C-alpha cells in the first residue's frame, strides 16, 4: 500500500456519519432558586449551606451572582442616616450639650474648652495647647489624646464666634 492510498482510506473513514447522542431536555436546577428564600430570611452563608447541602463557597458565589436581583430597593438605615433623614440637628460643639431640650455646659468638656480658649487668647500655638492638655491629663471627647485637627477646629470656632453664640443659648429652650 502506498502512502497516498493510506491517506485516501483515512479520508473515507471521516466521511462516515457521526452517531447522534441524545440530550435530555431536562431543566438544569438553578442553585440560587434554592438559596434565595433562605437568604431573604436573613440566614448566614453557613446556615444556608447546611440546609441546602451546597458548600459555603457555592452559596457565597450564587448570592454574589444574583445579589442585584434580591437587593432591597428601600434605603437602609445607614443610607437614611447618611442622608440626614434620621437626625433633627447637628451635635453641639465641644463643651456644650443639649439636656432635656436645653443647651447646657457639658460638665467634663467645658473646663477643657475654657482652658483651650484662655491659652489661645494668650497667644499659645496649637502644639503648645496640646502639650498643656497632655500635661494636665485632660482627654478629648473620645477619651483619647488630643489631635492637632481637633484643637485647630476648636480654635477656629473660638475665632469665628461660634462659642459665643452657643454661650448665649445657655439655659434657653432648644428650638
């Protein structure tokens, strides 16, 4: 047999019709359809995995693939808070508070505010004010060491008259 006759035999064998493999029309189960009701109930990924038999990774992947479909269309509490829907007014500046609807001096913060104001009016720098507060062991509103930016903001409010406005509101009902 020559080389050309072998090639012809191979070509002939490829001309033979292929067998058709039957494919069932059975619908593939969407995993998310099983996961979604549990997710809407607020169950954790581990709880959903235990209930459905899927791995935690499969549950996590399916939730992330379809999360736009199940995302709540109403804004969350955090989003409402960010848009200022839940707040009536801003928090009073350092040294003041609103107690039972009346603007009052905050008993812990007001002496620190007076010290900062006195030092600033004497011509001290912000860094020297920070050192004095640290030396006297006076903590900030968050009970931490004073930050430069916090004292700078307080000093700006002293200069622009914000604190004088708040002192005029002392013991007057909040409107």
